[in-house]
C-alpha cells in the first residue's frame, strides 16, 4: 500500500474527503531508500568500488606470467572478470536510474539484482579464499617467493577480497529490501 497512515502523517479528514470522493488527496508517501540500494548514489558508489577492485585484481593477476599454472589463480581471474561485467552493467543501470530520477523498486528487478549479487559475491569470495590459500602455501610453506610473484599474487588476492567487501552490502541491502516487502 502506497499511502501514509494517519498515525504517521496526520491529515485533516476534511481536506482529504469532500462530497464522498477524494479531492486534494496528498501524494503517496514512501520512506526514502537506504543508500546502497539500486538506483541510489550509494548504490552507484558500491558498484563503482566493486568494479574498480575487481579490475585491479584481474589486471594484477593477469600481469603475472605464471598464473595459468595454478587453477586457483585462473579461478580468481574468471571470477574477477565476471564481477567486472556484473558491476559495470549494474552501474550503468544505476546511472540511468539516477539520471531519470527513478528508484528501482520493481520486485523482479530487485530479485534479479539480489540473485546476481549473491552469485558473484560467492564466486569472488571463493576465488579470493582459494588464491589466499595458494599464496600462503607458496610464500610460507614452500618458501618459493623468490621464483614466484608473491607480492602480485597477494595484491590481487587483497583486491578480490576488497571487491567482495563492496559486493556484500549490495547483496544484503537488496535481500533486505525483498524481505521487507
């Protein structure tokens, strides 16, 4: 229901009802969206940070010559690439929504965003954890950092975790907005 309740926003009943009909009815009121939800400036900032960190992880890991030899690093590259595409496409949708001054409240759109954020956040988190495990194995257990690119592996892994930290609020806010309907 899109109308305000009199307990929240008192209105004089004589100003609303005249001659049995509704005349001079106040516009429907809705609570403001929480920053971080789709179609808000906070949502756009989260999408932009997701994109930047995923691109950084992708470029740093892709710049090493020996990442294809480890499947966890290949998985990080694939998950970062998917995160880049997802975040960029939703950032474009957020920019459009901000330009036309519309909030994305359609439940089908929010369900799509929630499922996509859930999938990409799970993939990027799993890839970052797997890459962190291999990086610790190479650096601490095997002591092979002198022949490998440990600093680049660690940096790419950290960027993947930062991308996950930016995706998580988007997923949680979208999921919360679905649950509160």
